[in-house]
């Protein structure tokens, strides 16, 4: 017999557990199973082929030298820049500026309108012939690059779009963090006649470290699965040079119509981000302990 | 101590900002604020202006003064657009109600109990939140296909509820952590069952926070793209995928695409303007 207390606990989580099992855990098992088989129309038996697909993906130069570096570069660039910019916006809002509510509303907008609309507008803004960015550059007499036709320009636009979307998230969470800090250390520093920059680096940042750490870990893990921005801005092009992990899986499964190979890539990516996520979490935890 | 020695004799370490005169400081702040406003507002303004330009004027949106609402009319004349808005509205609403309903008890359990079961559940949530969406949506596509759920309302709804289970349970735990459980104990002493204490005491107290999360959940589902791209087709058009399809052999119909994007943006703008307090509360982690 299970106790009344335990049965209450089970009852509380049962709906969530069922949904998670049916629509995430079972598909993950099916996908993992498929990654060891030949999955095509002319092979109805779905013959077991062992690690063949894994061998393919792990020896695919595109996956190793374009997709994975792109994915991690996007994480570093996007998280780093949105954190820096988000901190600047948070400090600005924390100072108490004129038109505070207007600024807060505008800053919130990118997060609310979502990546699909954001990427659509960025693709138009950075259009090589008719985009506003190139019109402005032309007016300044500068060069007008074909933004989405060159690997690094296109990657830059992807990073810019991601930073545009996620800076508000960092700004809001850091602002909440700033508001919850005690005032005394700042008053003491002011009495000690410390400069603004020193106050920022010696008091604000160390005290905000837990918030910064949590934000960075969450955002870095989520950034690994980025799909919408890249798909809508470049589709992984030109010539598959801006593909990231999720796009690679999608292309293998739906463009090359090789579901099993796509699944193998998906399993590899999942393992990578789990290890990376755990390492990141441990690192940040340690980092925060040291600072305390 | 350093506090005691702080006198006017100490030179004040000054940065560039402090060397500026008050007037210049104000100018600097105005400039910074304007830069932030421009950065976050300009792409949206460009989109709105594009949606108001006639088809032939769209390529030089910064020239010419012809404005028209014809794009909006034309977009709505396409049956699929109306259908897509309707479907997205339905999916977003149903997914929000269901995922809140499923996770509110799970978050309560995580917050109020200690032991092996909550610990195991919390770890599972943590692990499954890390799994990239494509890694389970890709096989889910095969599952849906074989069950005849591909391109159906239920198929896409299930994915949306599933994706929220981990994250929402975690957030809801935070909500309940902020509520003092002593009222629930009091209710149980007065004869309430555990379920009664949850339903009559804890649930109403967490109400505002749950509403805040609900608003965000609705918007996230409304804006979602990957699930819609993989799990739906022509029978169940959703707005994000329909919007991405304004591409013809002649190129992208930017004026129509923008008109649809502006309309898809309306809920987000309304929520940002009128429910900002809730949004900020719901975004806490």
C-alpha cells in the first residue's frame, strides 16, 4: 500500500508525467531506435545498421567544421552581446530616466513579437537591393554588402537578430536583480569616493553574479537549439555555410529525406548539449561560490 | 576601517562620465536613451511602413508618400490567412489552458514536498528541458504520421503542451515557494483534505502569477514556428508558417508579408501595452 501522502504527490504530478512520457520520452526512444536502422521506402524491414549513421555524421566535414563551430559561435556571440547590451539597458532603466515607461515598453517589444516576425523584418531590413540598411550605407557613401549572400555577413545578421530578440530578456532579469540589491554597499562606496566604473566592477557585478550566472546558463542552453532565426534569415545558406545544429537535423531529415541520419545527428546534438550544459552549470556554480 | 577614513582629503576617482558637466551628462543620457529606442523600434517601424506601401512602392519605402491599406485587404482575401489566424488562436488558447492545468499541480508538488519523488521529478524536468526541440519533435512527426495525427489540431496541440511541462513546472514551483504554506495547514486542521487545501487556499493565492504565465504561454504558442513547420501542413495552416510562405517565383511579396506580420504582431503589442506588469512578473525565473 502506498501512503496517503505519497498518493497525493503522485496524483499531483501524474498529468505532467504522462504528457512528458507520451510526447517527449516515447518519441526520443523511437528516434534513438531509428538512428540505428536503415529508414527508407525501399527497405520496409528497417534493417538494423548499428552505428552507420553515427559514423556518417561524425565524419561529415560539414557537421564537424561548419555546423558545430557555427552553433557554438552563435552561443558565445549572442549570449555575450545580449548580456552586455542587456546590462547597459538595465543600468539605464535602474538610474531612473525620463520616459522610463516608454523605454521599458519599447525594450519589451522584441521579446514579445517573437523570432519569426523579428527574423522576417530583419531579412527585409538587410535586403541587399532594397533594404533600409543598405540604403543608409549608400547615403553615407559606404559599401553595400549583399548581407545574406556572404557567410560571415549572414552570420552577423543572424547574431544581430538574436541579440535584438534576447537583449530585453537579459535587461528585464538584470533590472529585477538590480532592484533587489541592498543599498548599503553602494552608500559605503559613495562615501569612499569610488568612481562609477569601480562601483560597477567591484560591487554591482559581484553582487549580481548569481543572476548573471543563471541567465547565462539558461540562455546558452536554449541558444543551442536555435532554429527559427537561421531558417528564416538564410535557410542555412549560402551553400549550407550558416547551418546550426537544429537546421542540420532538419535538412538531413526533410531535405535529404533521411530520417534515420537526422535522428542520429539529433542524438549526437542532445548528448553534446547535455554534457555542455552540465559542465556550464558546474562552472557557473563554482564561479559563484568563489565570488561569495 | 575604510569607512572611518573617508574624508574630503581623499581624491575622488573619476571616470569620463564624471568629468562631463551636468548639461553634457544630460545630453549623454538623452543620446543613450535615443539609441536604445532607435535600436529596438526601427525594425518594427520599417515593417509597419512597408505594410502600408503599395506593391510597386515597396522597394523604396523611404521614398514616396503613397500609402494604402490595400495590402491588408489583399492578405485577407486569401482564405488560408484567415484560417491560419483562426487556427493559431485556437491552438494558443487551448495549449495555454491545458499546459497551465497540467503543470500547476506539478509545480505545487515540487514546492511543498521533499523526498525522493520530488527530487527525481525535478531532475527529470531539468534534464528534459535541455533536450533540443528538434530531437523530440522530429520523431514525434513520425509518430503522428503513423497515428494519423500529422497535420491535425490535436497533433500540434500535444507538442505545445509537452514543451511547456518542464519549464512551467519549474516556474510554478517558484510561484508556490513564494506563498506561505501555513494557511494550507490551517485549512487542513479545519477539516480540509489535501486536495481541498490546494484548491481552496494555494490555488487562489497563486492566481495572479499563474495568469501572468498564461499570458506569456499564449504568446509563445502564437509565435511558435518549428513545431508548426514540422507537424502541420495544408490542412491545419498556422500563421507563422503561412507568413513565411509569401515567397513566389518572382520573389518575396514583401508588402503582403509585412501586412501579415503586422497583424500577427497585434496581440504582442496589446499585451505589452496593457499587461506589462503581468509580463514582467511572468518572466521571473
